[in-house]
C-alpha cells in the first residue's frame, strides 16, 4: 500500500509574459507589499500619536542615539556584503560567497545584539512599554523590526547551511532563493532607515 501522494510545487525559471517576472520574484514583491502595509500602519500610528500629544518626549533624551547610529551602520554594511556574496555565487565562487554570507550574518547578529541591549537597558531603568505612549509605540516598532530581521537571519542561516547543497544540484533555483531572501533583507534594512529618521531624528 503506497503512502499519500507528495505535494510537489513546480519551480519555474521562465519569465512570465503577463508580468515580466518569474514566479519567485513576483511572489516576494507581493509579500513585501503586505509587509509594507504592516509597517506603514505602525509608523502612521506613531506619527498620529505624536502629532496629537502636547508633551511628546525628545527621542534623543530617552533613547540611545549613538547606539542607533551604530546599528544603522551595521545593517547598511550588511546589505553591501549581501550583494557581494550574491555576485560571488553568480560566478560560482562558492567559498567566497560563504565568507560574504558569514559577514552578512555577523553584521545582522550585531544589529540584533545592540538592539536587544537597548531594550534591556531601558527595562532596567524602569522604562517599560507601560511607562508612556512614546515607549509603548517604540517597543512595538523596534520589536516588530527585530523579529523581522531575526526571521531574515534564520532564512540566511538555512541557505548557507542545510540548504546550500541545492547550489550544486540546482544552481539557478538556489540563486532565485537567494535573491528572494536578499530582497527581504534589503526591505528590512530600508524599514530601519525609516524608523531611524521618524523616531530618532525627527
């Protein structure tokens, strides 16, 4: 007696004439559109709450701006190393790709560690989300971003770990997966730049 039929999702590398995109690229852009709406709702909530408040605190007096700038430097640099890694794999320099990928992962991990450190510092000072509307929305915004970057990092670890064997068996398919993951990583980096400007600098 045979077991249940295994579901096979077809992998299509051809550009679809209706969209000018292949399936995985179209899929990630649709997903990023939904993510954009999610973060836009959070940021617009922050802007509305701030504009309606008479005593909104100055972010630099509550938050650690130098730490945020270091975090920004790490994340922006990680997008550069990611691009170099992708280009290395395109010309089949696998070892070079893994070195660039490791650099990207370490930079992303550094961002998470610094961000988590600020959370812990504020909580240790008794500045919890319940302390003020400003901190409530700040913890929500940065927490959501932190989780998204952690998810992107987990996908990247899988791609350079257990999933890396696919780069030899089906190199084009692996490149497509890497491109999709890279687009998501860049999106998360852009969201942080928006948060930096809206929350920390304005």
